[in-house]
């Protein structure tokens, strides 16, 4: 006998962990590659989604190579605008009403007239996509931890220029096993003084030690992933006490080999401990799984009830940089969803 549930597509939610190129539709990737004469490997064309693992450096290198190939199909202003519009359309179809998309402008500036010109383009495209779909869109500018920390300071100063104009946070991405996180602290101080949220990646490929570093040196308000805090109960208590949001991306965790199967992702452990969790899709282009899939997984594999799924959605909205009136409306809409009859 099947159990009646409310439609998760109708549950208002925010999407806080989504990378720029990684948000691209697979069909768009193939079409743009053909248009621009870029050869894609079978894993990105005919055998998609690719089989991935980041358990070692070789595995991460393969993941990064595929990501770089995907990024290379974005050649024109129209390509960028299309990506953001389709991304917003896909989020809207899944009930996401607010999106904070993460981008490293230094990865695109060479083709688009520099990092400032590219950031201007992204923000203008985001505004247009938001007007078209009704999804609120903000941008997190992220530094690459495999580059020099001075590059991160440049990006932090860039992000500072756009406070109040669509940029709401500053992040640190790429393989968290590389670089020295503490050396990026000056960049995060620049961003923090400007009022930007600190949202570094931490606690996926490395364990609790790196989460502690992100808290102590980068003053993280949200942690990209953060799932491995479950391995350290005292640290988990600290994260809960400080109300640090964990941007949990279950499909990513499994695809990259952090956990062998979805049931091993400690979603229930984190939730029951009182952690603030915002589910995210990370890179749907490479993992073949979008935001709605993460909520469905929480329901079907981890046994989350509708009130618990609503709590996840509330946490995602409360963790945004959205205006207070937007947050208030979305939280009221979640209450309305819970009041709907079971389908």
C-alpha cells in the first residue's frame, strides 16, 4: 500500500549550492559543443552522466577535466544568458524560488573581456532570467583553492564592488585537499567586511579537521557540503550551536566516492542533531541529479516525513541572503504547502 505524500515540486525551497557551468543542461552542452566545434568525450555525450570518483587525485583530475571541457562550450554572451535562463527554468519547475549560483569569474574572464566584464554579464543575465521565471537569483563569487591566495584577494575585492548589486557571498571551491585553507583568510576578511556571506567548501573530501579550519579561519556562515561533521559529535554540536548551514549535496557525495551509496550519506544523523541543512545539486551536469532529486532521496531513502522535508526547505530559505520580505513570503508558502491535503 503506497503512502500519500504532498507534491515536492510544489514545496517552496531555496537552492544554495549550485555551480555555474555545472548547472548546464546536458542537451545544451551537446548542442553548444557541436555549434562551436568542440569535441566531447563519450562520457559527456553518449554515456552521460559520467562515472566519477574523487577518492584520489587521479579521480579528481578526471572530474576537473570534464568540468573544464564543459566550461569551454560557453563562448558567447548568448551562451551565458541561455545557461542562466535554463538554469532558472529548471529550478522553477522543481519549486526552487530562490537561487544563489556560484561562479569563479577568473575561469571565464579570458573569453569575456576580463573578470569585471564577465561578472557584469552574469549579473545582467541573472536579472533577466529572474524576471522571466520568477526565481530570485543572486551570485556567490568563489575563489579556486588550487590558485594562489592573492588571486582570491582579487576576487574578494571584485565581489565587494557588487554588494547590493546581486553578489551576496564569497566562496572557496575545487579539491579541498589542495592548498592551505588558512592562507585564504585575508580574502575572506575582505569579503566579510563588505557584508558578504562566507560560504567555503569544506567537509566532503576532507573530514572534520577541515571543517574546523573553515570555521576558525574563514568564519564560515555556510559550509559547502560539510557532511563529514557527522564524524565528530563535539564539532557537530558546535556547528549546530552556531547555526552554520550545511549545504548537503547527497548525489555529489556518492558520485565522488565520499560514500558508496546514498543511504550512507548522514542526512538523518545531521538533521536529528539539529543541524541547519540546505539541500543542493552541486553540478547536475556531471552528476545527473537536480535539486528535486535530493528532496526525493530524503523522502524515499532516509524516511523524511513531509513536515521534516518542509523543515529542510525552511532551513534553505532562512540561510539565504534574500530580502526579509522574500524570506517571509516563502516561509508562509511552506506553511501553506503543509496545509495542503495529502495527494
